[in-house]
C-alpha cells in the first residue's frame, strides 16, 4: 500500500510577503538617516528631523497592526478554521 503524502500550503505566500514588508519598512525608514537628517521643512516650528521620526511612530503602529491582522487571517486559513 502506498501512503498519500500530506499536502502543505507553501511557506512563502503573497500575504506573508506583505507582512514582512509591513514589519521591515519602519526599520529601513529609520536606518536611512540621510533621508531625514535635516531641519527643513518645519511643521509648527518643529524641525523635520523630529516630526519625521514621530510620524514613523504612528506609521509603525499601523503597519504592525496590519501585519498582525494579516498573520491571524493567514493562520486561520492554514488551519481551515472559520470564525473571526
């Protein structure tokens, strides 16, 4: 008798690539200091260097939340589970 091998979904999927991009983007933005190491333009008197970083705090929060929700959805789909 021959056994039927277990079929597994692929490890790298488009959703997982999106998750990775969501999590890597803030690191790239903050490590590329040359892109924001200046004072102009100012926002309400705050130099660009500072408000750009503070903006990335909000963007990073949104991207991390998006990655988490996509990960949850991906895991439910892999387990074949239904529900929220």
